[in-house]
C-alpha cells in the first residue's frame, strides 16, 4: 500500500468516523456512512487541504473508489502559471 493510500484512508476514517480497516481500494461513495454527496464535497476539500493538491471538479465528480482518488492525488499537477 502506498503512502498516499495509507494517508488517505486515515483521513477518510477520521472524516467518516470509521476504522481504516473498513476501507479498501474499491470502497466508494455510498459504501460507508457519511460518504454521500455532502460527505464527498467535504472529503475533496479535506484532501486538497491535507495533500496540498488541487482536485478539478470534473475529476471529483468521476470518483467511484478510493483507488480513483489515489490516482488523482498521485498524478503530476498541471501548472496554471
């Protein structure tokens, strides 16, 4: 498991008040209490804050699993300069 994956699951466990053991790479919205539409917005905001990365709205909408989020966090960030 990557460092990103471990850190993300810890963040999600804290945000959604569950155990990291309940989270797998295939866990998606609706699989755990609190990961509904509002929880998803909160999760994306917290990820951006904790990981110091920007998640485009288009990507946030397409998320279907924790694995999808890890791919977004780990990919190179585009420069907007």
